[in-house]
C-alpha cells in the first residue's frame, strides 16, 4: 500500500487516491485536423516506462485535486509530487 | 422547514443511543446548515469578509466562530457549517459580495449528515476502519480531513480533547456507517479478554 | 527426446532415476538465427515450437531474461476457458482450447488439463443480461456454454452460498464445462522440451537490451549474452512489451500493472470447479495439491515490481467469504504478483509492427494463459508468413487507429 | 520423571493442569505449554504424517518454522486445519487431531505410498497419466487429489469474529527478542511512538534458554524489566501473539494478533478472535531472529530428530525433555549449550557429533562425561517408530573407517542458522551469501528499514543487544526524537567457531535424506531435478515443490540451495534464494476480511425514502451500491403482474417513482456553458435559463459514457443530472478536464446528488396530483412547457419542479431537500390517492422508457456503442468539438453497417425474447452461426398489448420491417425489426 503525499493534504494511503496514468498528455488543439493515427496516439498510446515515471493521481477521497507524482515503477519509490501546470521536474536519474 | 426534516438515521436513534458507553459515546448531530463554497483565489478573502469568518487556507483546518465553522475541503473549497436558518441569507450575502468573481456557493445542508463520536476510546473505534493517523500529535482539535471510514467517504472534524469527532457522511451511506460504528463500539462494553493486556 | 510414459518411469525408477536427460539443452547463443523469440513464457515457447513443428523453421532461439516460465506463465491462476463474447475472441480462444485438449499427447508431458468447469456468477440484473448474451453467443459459435439458475449453481458447486439474504445474492451463472485449469509450469517446460527436441535453442539468463533496426527492418538484438543477428524477431514479453517496443522505437497502447494472486494452505478437496465472480470480484479454484488458488483485480498503478498492495488482497477476501463463508478459518499461505500487459479493449495484440521483420504478441493482460497454445500457433503462422493467420488478423495493432476494438471488458471484467 | 516432564523448571504453571485430547486420546499439560510441549511431555513422538509418503513424523522445532507437527485444531464450525502444534497455546479442553492420516495416525494407509516411492520421484506426474484420453480427469486426477491436501476445511460458517485496526508509529519493531526489546526500549526512550510486535505470548522468551546476564540480571528478568518499561509508556503499543505477516511499500506492515486463541473456544464472547493490524511506520526495525537449520542425512525425518535449539527450548521454557538418551549432531557452536542443558536436566548425552575438525568446548563437555566426536557426522538415523540409534562415521574415513552405531531416542541437530530475512526480503531487500556463517543475510538497504540481531546474521547475544539498541536509537533520531537510553550490557560470549555445512558431501548412508520435511523432498529429488535441467533455484522449487508447503521452507530452503549447489559444484551464493513473499506465516481469511463480511461486506446506499419502500415490501435491486425498489408487488403478485400493473397506472392514471439516486452536479462559473459544450455531444450553450435539455457524453474513444438532463439555472449555473451509476464517474470526469486540461476555464462543480430527493410523478393524471400539492404553481402546458423547470412550493416545501419525462407521459420531477424526501413521498401518495396513484419501481420505469425507444446506458450500451449507433445522429453537434468527436470519424466508426438501436416485435406477441439473446438471419445455419445483433432489453408491454424488445442490430435502421431470429436452444423466436419508438411516436402524450 503506497503512501502518497497529496500536495495539499499530506501523506495518505493509496486507497484514498485514483491513479490516472501517464501525465502530461496534452489534448490535441485541433482534433479534426489530425490523421487517424495521430489521434490514436493521443487516445491510446502510452509511455509505460520501467523506471521513473511522471503520472497523474487524484485525491479521490480527500481534497479531490489532481496532481502529478514522480514514481519509480520498479521500486515504487516516490521522488515527489507537483501541481498540475507546474514546470516538469527532472527525473531523478536524468542528468541536470 | 427544519422542523419537518427527517433523516434516514431517525429509525436508528434508539440503537445509536444504546450503543454508546463510557469510553465511546455515539450520537446524531442536529441538522445544521451547510454551504459548499468554491472560490478562486480572487474570491477567498472577499468571502471571508462576507461571512465574517476567515476561511482557513491551511489544508485540513477548521475555523470556528460561535455557532459557525468553515471547514477546509480543498484548496478552493470549503464547507461552511452554520445554523439552518442562516443558509439562505448567507448564500445571498456571498453572492452579493463575490458578484463577478469566480466562485460557487451551494446549499448542501441536506447532502451530509453528522454523527458525533466522543470519549477516550473514540480514536480506537475510528481506527478500526480509518487509515488516517488520528493520534493527537497528528490530528488535533481544529483539524479536519476528508477520508474513508469503513470504506465510506467521510468528513472528519476533530472538535475537542475529549476527544470528540464529528463524522459527516452522505445520507445514503449513513445507515451503513452507523451500523458499522455501533458494531465497532460493541467490544468496549465487554469484559476484557483474560491474558490479553494490550 | 526420451518419451515420457509409465513404462519409462518404471524403467528409470529401477535405475534410480539416474538416466533421465535434461528437458532442454542449455546451449550458448549462436551468432545468428532465422527467427528469435524474445520472452520464454508459455506464449514464446509455444511460438518457437509451432514455428518448428508447423512451419519447419528450426533455426530458432528463445531468449529469456530469467528462467523460462518465470513470468506470468509461472504466476497465473491457470483458468482456461473459451467463452468469450465477441466472435473474434471466441474463435481464437476456442482454437486454443481445442489445442489444450490434445496438448498432453502432443507435447508428451502431462500438463494436467483439468476440465472441471468454470462458473461465472451473476449478482445483479446487468450481470444476468451479460451472462445470457455471452452464453448465447458462445453456443452460436459452437462453444459449449450453459446458463445456470441459482439452484443449478448450488447443485453444481454446493459450497457456494447463493443465499438470498446476502449482500450480493447469486442470480445465476454461466458455465463452461470444458473450461478448467492446467499445470502452468508443465506447459512452459513441455513446450520447451518439445521445441528443444526440434532443434530450437532455449537460452536463459539472456536479457534483450536493444533492438537493431536498419532501414525499417529488424536485423538483430543486443543481449546480456552478446549480439544476436536475426531475420525475424517475435516479441512475446507480456508485461515488458512496452519496454521492448521502446527499444524498437514505437509505443503501445499497453499499460503494465501488477496482478496479484494467492494460495491457501493445502486442504483435502472441497471445490471441484472454478468459480469466478465479477460483481463480488474474486475467482477461485482448488489445485491438485490441495491449495485454493485465487486472484482478483489488478493494482491501479503501473509497476514492474511483481508485487502489489495489500488492500487489494484484503478486499478480495471479503469477497471470498461472501461466496464461501466456510473458508473463513482457512489460511492464506502465499501471495505474489505478475506484471500484466493491459490493453484498452482487454484484447491482445498479435501481428506485425511498424518495423519490418519484427512481430508482436502482447496485451493478454489478465487472461492469456488459456490462450497459450492458440497464441503460439497463430503467432508462429504470422512470423512464418509475414502475414496474420485469419484468427489473429482482427487483433492487429492498427485496430486502435481504425477503431475496430474488440472490447471484452463486459464479458471479462473480472481478471483471470 | 513422569513421562518426559522434568520435575522442575520451565515457564509453565504446574498448579494449573490442563486436559486436552489429541487424535482422540486424552492428555494433560500445564498452563504455559504449547500443544507440542505437552505432547512431548506426554511421550508422544509420532504426531504427524508427511505429505507425500505419509512417513511418521514428530515435533521438529519449537516455533513458526515447524515443518512437521501440523494438526487439525478444534471441532465443528471452529475446526481449523494445518496449525502448527509448536505455536498452539494449550488451553483446557483443547481438541486436536493429526492431518493427512487415514484411518489414523498410527495406522495410516497412505503410508503404502512408501512402497512405490521409487516411482514418486520429483515430477513423476508430468511423465505419466498421459492417456488414455479423459482418464486423467476421470481417474488419475481424482485419486491424486484425494491423496493431496493436508487438513480439512470446516463445513460450517465461522462463528467467530475478526476485526481490523489501523495504527501509526514513528518506529515499528518486529520481534520481541533481545534485539527487538533493546530496539523498542531505545526508540521509545525519547518519546517516539513505538509499536512492538512479537509473535509469541511472551517478550524475550528466548532469553530463558540463555545463561547470560543482561544489565546485571538474568536475561529473562531484563526482558521483564523492559516489558514493564514499555507497558508504562502511553506512546508505546506492545502487541504480543502478533505476527507481522507482511511488509509493504512505504512503511506499511500488516500484522495478525491472535486475541482469544489461547483461550477455550467461546471464552471471550463478542470479542474479535483475531485482529488484523494495519501499521504505518516511519521507520521499521526488523529483529525477527534466526531459524536453526537441519542437517541432511538419511533418516533425518524420523521422530526424535529435532532441532538442537528447540530441544533446549523445551527443556528451559517448558521443563520438558525430548528424550532420555540423546545424541547431538551439530556443525555449529550453539548446540553445545543444548548438550550441556540436556546433561543438566539429567538426560544422558551419548555423544556430540561435530563435522568440524575443531570442536569448541570439547573439554568442558568431556569433563561431564560427554563424548565429543569432532570431524564426524551422523550418516543415518534408524528406528521403527522413531529414532532408536544413529550411525556415526568419521568424515575423512579415519579411525577404523567403520561407522559406529550409537543408541539414542533423541537426535538434536543443528546446521547453523538462517536469519529471518523474510520481511526484509519481501520488499526486495538484497541478500548475500555469507560464506563464513553459511547463511544468506541482508546485504542491501530498504528505505526506512533496519535489520538487527540474529535476523542480520549476528548470532551472539551481545551483538544482538547492541545492534537492536543502535537501530532503535537511530530510528528515534531519524523521526525527530532524542536518543536517551543507555546500551544494555551482557555477560554473554560470542560463538567461537563458524558453522560447517555438509551440502557438498552427499550423504553416505542409505535411505532417504530429506531436504524439505513437509513436502517430502529428498536429496535424490534435488539431484534428479538438477539432472533434468532444473538448475535455476526457482525451477528446482517448482519441480520438486521444495519450500512450497505451509512452512514455506523455513527449515528447508537454504538446505535445498546448498544441496543443489553441491550437486552443481557452485556456491550457494551463485545459486541464490527463491523469492520471499507475504505472509510470513499463514493468515486466516476471516482475519483478512475482518468485519467486512455479511451485512457489512459492502456499504449499502439507500435513499431518504427507503424506509417507505421497505414498509411497502418492495423487491429491491442492487444498482452499484444502491438499493433501488425494482417493483412493488401486491400480495400474490409476481414480477410480471406487478410491472404490468405499475406500467398501466402510469399510462392510464398516475404513478410515483423514487428517482433520488440519479446523480446531480451543479456546474457554475462564467465558462460553465462553454465547458458543457465541450463535454456533451450536443450544444448546451444556447439553452435558455429555466429550460432543460437532454444530453449525451462520450469518452475520447467516441463511445457513449453517460447521459442525463441539463437544467440551466442561471446564465452561469447549470444543474447536470447523470445516471445512478454514473454520478461519481461524471463528476470525476468533469474535475479531471477542468483541473488538468482546461484549468483556464472558470467553472466550479459541486455534487448535489444527496442534497436533493427526487420523486417523479408521471401519467395523464400527474397534473392533478402535483396541482393538489402545489396550488400556487401554474402547471398548464402553456405556462409550464415540457423541458422547463420552476422553483416553488410543493406540499409546503421549497421544491424544484421539472417537466422531464422518461416515460413519454405527462410527468413532473419533484425535487426537495433530501431531509424532506420522505415527507414529499408521503404527500405525493396522499394527494394521489384519489387518483389511484401507484408507486412504481425501476422495472416499470425500464418498460416505459423502452416503449418510447429511450436507451439506458449500460443496457443498450456496453462501451462499444456510439451516439450514432443509438440513432442520435441529429444530436451530434456539427459545428463544435466535444470529447470523443474525432473518434466518430475513424474508419470503423463511420461504417454504415454498425450495430444500431432498433425495436423488435416477436412475431408471436405473447413471446418474450430473452435479454441478451443473440440475433441471426439464418437460424438453421451450422455453427459458427453469423450473429447480426443482440437483445438489450425485453419486456411485456401493457400499452402495446404485446411483448417487445430493444436490440442492437447490424445495419438495423436499414432493415426496419425485416425479420431476425433469436435461437434459444432448439426454440427459435422470430421477430420483426421496428423503429425503436413504439409508443406514441408523435409525442402527443407528454403534455397530458
Ligand atoms: C496473477 C495472475 C493471474 C492470472 N490468471 C490467469 C488465468 O487464470 N487464466 C489466464 O488465461 N490467464 C491468466 N493470467 C494471464 C497470463 O498469465 C498471461 O497472459 C500469460 O501467462 C502470458 O504469457 P506470456 O508467455 O505472454 O508471458 P510471460 O509468461 O510473462 O513471459 C514473458 C517472458 O518474457 C521475458 N522477458 C521480458 N523482457 C525480456 C527481455 N528484455 N529479454 C528477454 N526476455 C524478456 C520475461 O522474463 C518472461 O519470462 C494471469 C496473470 C497473472 C499475473
Ligand atoms: N548461538 C547462536 O549461534 C545463536 C544463533 C541464533 C540466535 N541466537 C540467540 O538468539 C537471540 C537472537 O536475538 P534476536 O532478538 O535477534 O532474535 P530472537 O530470535 O531472540 O527474537 C526474534 C523474535 O522475533 C519474533 N518474530 C519473528 N518473526 C516475527 C514476525 N514476523 N512477527 C512478529 N514477531 C516475529 C520471534 O517470535 C522471536 O521472539 C540472541 O540471544 C542470540 O544469542 C544464538
Ligand atoms: C497455480 C499456482 C499454484 C501455486 N501453488 C503454490 C503452493 O502450493 N505453494 C507455494 O508456496 N506457492 C505456490 N504458488 C506460488 C509460487 O510459489 C510463486 O509465488 C509464484 O509462482 C510466483 O513466483 P514468485 O513468488 O517466485 O515471484 C503457486 C502459484 C501458482 C501460479
Ligand atoms: Zn488532498
């Protein structure tokens, strides 16, 4: 059971949260202009990294805010949480 | 209109009263007025002025004042608890004060029912179904939290050092939650287990 | 290959079992192969076997980063059935089930296929509609399927509590009598042994770390045991498919999640069928060794850790006792997890990729064990012919572009 | 000496004898005994039969690692299989029986398996039972199943209670031995919140086996002092009889407290029998000790062969001698203390056999007349029921080269120690093989976890105390508390010599040498597996089943690794371990479920009007967690009768329905209209204040996701209604888009689902009923048109009234505060009485809407249906984008032959199509029969005077008027395809 720090409410059990998968998938600005394959890329294709991952979570049973986490998909270590719209934090194994 | 209010917990009144014991007293809170206030950054302080009650901006804190309280629900969301009769006028005052700002004040007086649990074993009772750290070091009077109790979404407010907790719950879940609480309290009235000293 | 039989067993017993050969050789990897299969799970090994057996392609290696069968093949609850909703799935899984029915003989190893029947319980009116819909579709597709009333359920599996007073009473169930379970490890070992006998190299402790692509075609692989050239490469790495796709430069509509399972202590037989429930969310069978084998839903987050969160197990046990109150004093002995490759439509991807000569078989998620023989069969066909078998044509990657998804959520919402 | 109980000593209460039965025979023991100690004290050597060969087995250990002594405890509904006798605290009247033995423990027919043992080598079942086809399932498998399994499941539901408890700690200490006690004491000293969990009933119990002093007093007295100190602190929670079963991410631990199992059944009525603790700790100290390891040699499974440490424990803790004449066979120093303790207790020690060339303490033992045989090994243990003698030989073949036979009834063995790394390893803490100590010990780090004491491979008391103390202090400091305790001091001396293992030397004697006692895995099995290619340790485990028993190989695994490594000529470190998994020891499902069983299994949601539905004896339906009245049968009425009556009432008179479960969301802000335009497939921005509009929303894949009516309350305020099941989903959907994709939109959403209770009044007479309740409201069709709403007073209550109809009839939806819901319902029924008002349930509602061709999300849709498939093409906005719109233009979604919503009219109007039925064009076609669609809803209609259905049919709209067939087994129903709106297609009835 992960312990996730909501940027607002602090550490809470994983069960209070809803996981929204990969973060920073931007909705295309002009969907009709996209070829089918590009649209499929937005709707279905996902990074699914083995290692550090930026992902979205929502504090469903608490403040109901969405936020982002940097989490390792092998160790489950959480490097930190950041707000939607905040600048992209580097991943812990990325050179600065 | 308040006098006409009935709640789904009414039929459980006797069972709730009977469940209480020295260590943990369970009761129904009287119906209170509730206003859910959503306010953008521009509207927070104005809302405080209109309410004459500063909204807590520190997460999971409650600001109280006489018969009213402002409960932090989210960075742009509060629950204002107030006498039922004051709801309409308060909403109107907010609408006036915040006119043009980004906000929403919605009467949700009937969208949650309150239970009170107090007594030295109150924490232990809640801890049977709540993963929140309820220790006084972590959750003190004036603190609040939206969380899950017995897998039901609740709003917990820690009132005093008795300790007393208010448990607000959606009416649809109230019967289940009350039954669960009654069940959780039951062991406090039993003779202790021989050979178990914890 | 030394044949397995009772006679051989007796003969070897007299020789103190000192004459048994290895199930498979452990050769050093060659510099080049006609085809390399990445992933030594059941699907990968079956693919290699059918490449050799059905298509005569024997210069084949299976590369496995750990020990064969150590992925989801070795950690699944072994439920086998073919009662899927949509025609495309039903035909694929039914082909697989037919292969299962002859598999012990084909591979000359007892895979302990036990067709003891799979019940899918319905607990609300929506479940009932879905159940009837699936049973009818199955029957029209020539797949055995029955709809049971609550009383029939009770008769078929007396220890299930269908109780009216319960929170989620049983309103009926689908039953596939030909469904059941099998011995998962034996499947991997059996395919490995049979493939090895046809000349396939099974190479363990060999992790693929890079895929070399030249002018849009795969040319070889980099591995922890050196570079290996290959004209054709099949990726069959289940939970790791996205990682390998990334090596080849494309993304997949796949997410890797932990799926947990657990066993009880061994007890004398109490449950002689497989029971699955979607609304109450648990599935359980009893193994030949006596443990109750069970599983439930996936963990919510992406993970490659082969372990999940405790609350998932805890939830599931309430569900177990809702169905089987008599199990309360039995005990959970071991829990574990596998990394399942979940597709948006809960159906697999089998076919070509944007890279020439590179083929993909993944997305089986929570339910691909049952497909092992069929999957290997059609994937071998796809690799050998550079074109899909009719059975897997609908399961191409480009269905996510066209929108022709094969959404099995309704009928398969409970993981299995 | 009566039986094997020593005249004095031990921590048992000799004044409190306890009667118990084992396998149908009566015994007595003392308060403080375990079932195992009491059986040994009574001279019972044979307590169990092994899994495969049904070999006689005795108690082997004194704790959680016990492989042999599994029993069926209790009777009837409280019967429980496979409990370890070494951990069962004795109570008066305890009933236990052997498992896996038939007809009895002494004469067990299963033992016949030993005759064919040569055939039953590892993996034999893969090689045989291959044919004839069908025989496996019919004959072989049932036979194997009957042989397998250990104890039996109860046949009745469990009468006991279980519950859960959450606790947070700064420091969790696992294990109440010297290391754990020192850690807890140090951690707690500065005020940190500490939880100490100990598996056994006593803290520091192991110290009674040791002669050393701690802080100047006997170890056990020191433990009592520490226990008292901890008990005196309100920041400390000491949990005894509590097993930490699993360690999970981020400081989460799960522990099982056995609260009443030490008492006779039913002695603590009402109390939870077991409690599952959910512990969240900022730091964890693992001080779980070490398990002693067996030595592997032929006959090593005979009753009377026991772990040396356990022999000492039975002597010192329970006052029980495990034999009368003992041989100690050890590759490790610790067992010398056992030899001494045996001698102290008056047990003859025939020899101490030590494979190491230098034996420690040989002189001291020799002085007591005990022969020490260094460089020797036991090469066989022989005897009929149990050990009667052992064969001892010099390892280098020296002496006369002859093995010598030594008579004994107890063989105490020790092959060194395996640190209890289970919890550490569950979190993937790295292990390394320690050549000197011949064990795997922690060699990596796990965030927030410290391993201390024997669990870390520190086997002497001084080191254990020091490590525990340091770990406790460090944990306190790390969590922000001062370090104030002083380190405990002890007189204990470290062991002199490292242990020796004999893995690389195959046992010389004949007979089976067991690696895994519970699963009957022998050294021959290991060798066979290696020969057949199962050289990966995980393959070995699965092929031989080593370590897969109820003990999970606590005594077996390292030996298996060692033997395999010996066979392959590599080091155990190269072989590595198998994966450690939760739980540490098995956990009852009841404890895992806790109170979430029966009534409390799944939270139940009810509307404010629910009590009335119960009084009316409604039949309920589960809709998600909600309980909704499905129909209101009159006495003697069945579903069909009730529903026809309810429907007729709505079509011809008036009906009332509780619609409170529908989701309601208030959407407010300057951009609210623009936001809803992006959500719904149809435009919302142009909706007039005071008006309502039906809307549908899609996921980004273009499939229908939810629907409902939108009310515009003000230019910047909307009330969105959703399906019952969709309420939470839709609110989440809104918040997701607002917070993550469109934070610039100024919109706030507030859930008001439970603020309002909703009663729908529908039927030609609805206006009369509502008019009576709301005399001041103009209800005429002109003043109050369809798809508008009004705020006003209904039955004296503030209400919002909307003219929305899901039945096609004149209808009013009355919304009041949910606290007034019951009063509103009563008022509606009272006002409606003169008009014959009828309460109706979800089933009638479904029929009524289906007659009108209205779909229901979840009935007609299954995640694969687009709005266009449902015939909503005209609703789909052309000029705006909305979620999912782009997906509607993909090649598969623009196909014209997709399945489309139509109605079906069975050619026999009496015939009901089964919901879910598949539709075909040619019912006589051979399988696989092409299917063209399926029935989504099917009913009998009072209004139509016939049966009808809704269906999704391939190219259905083009096929209206055509025929399809629904084969239901041999019986085939023929039906005509029709436009989905069967009733009042002109919509003339909605204004009354
Ligand atoms: C708990 C659980 C329960 C399940 N229950 C059922 C069930 O009841 N019925 C059912 O039908 N299905 C079930 N499944 C699903 C089923 O197990 C899988 O779909 C199926 O086993 C997949 O087989 P596979 O051969 O594709 O994958 P795997 O067996 O996972 O094989 C993939 C292999 O690829 C290897 N690999 C990965 N990366 C590399 C690399 N870079 N280089 C080399 N090798 C690599 C892995 O080590 C692994 O051995 C369950 C799954 C789980 C986890
Ligand atoms: N001479 C030797 O070679 C040798 C070898 C091993 C141990 N020892 C002695 O044993 C002692 C070791 O001290 P220690 O404190 O490290 O270990 P310990 O064995 O004394 O204590 C460990 C405690 O942890 C408990 N425990 C284990 N797993 C648990 C779990 N999952 N949940 C709850 N409780 C659990 C056990 O019941 C036990 O009481 C020392 O006195 C040492 O001298 C000696
Ligand atoms: C069908 C099935 C039955 C199993 N039965 C047992 C068992 O009887 N005893 C046991 O210890 N483990 C059993 N396991 C679990 C394995 O020990 C192991 O946990 C699982 O294969 C995952 O591997 P891992 O834990 O090594 O990662 C079983 C696994 C499966 C898939
Ligand atoms: Zn929060």
